[in-house]
C-alpha cells in the first residue's frame, strides 16, 4: 500500500514553506527594532507561560488530594 504523502513535502507545501520563510525573513529585517523593543516583555511573559505548561508533566491532580491519593495507593499495594 502506498502511504499518502504529507502536505509539507508536496510541491505546494514546499512552495508554502518557501513563501513563509521569505516573508518571515523580510519582516524580521525590516522590523527588527520593533521586535527588540518588546523582547524584555516577551521574556517576562514567557516565565508564567512556562510555569503553567511545564507543571503538566508532574502528575499532580491537585495539591489537596495528592497526599490522600498516594496513601490510598500505598494501602492497596501493601494488601
């Protein structure tokens, strides 16, 4: 069976990537001062966003139920 080719590797997808790259390059080159002006604020905004999204991997349900759930699991394992 032949697998369906991804859009990004088709001729239209490669043309789209080229266009996106060219537009991004010219926007960056022409508006570099505006981007650097807001860079400190973007770094400060990144801190709370990272805090929110990075805590998903810890496995916390909530801080109040975490200890109770762990103790119940330990009781099941010991029996």
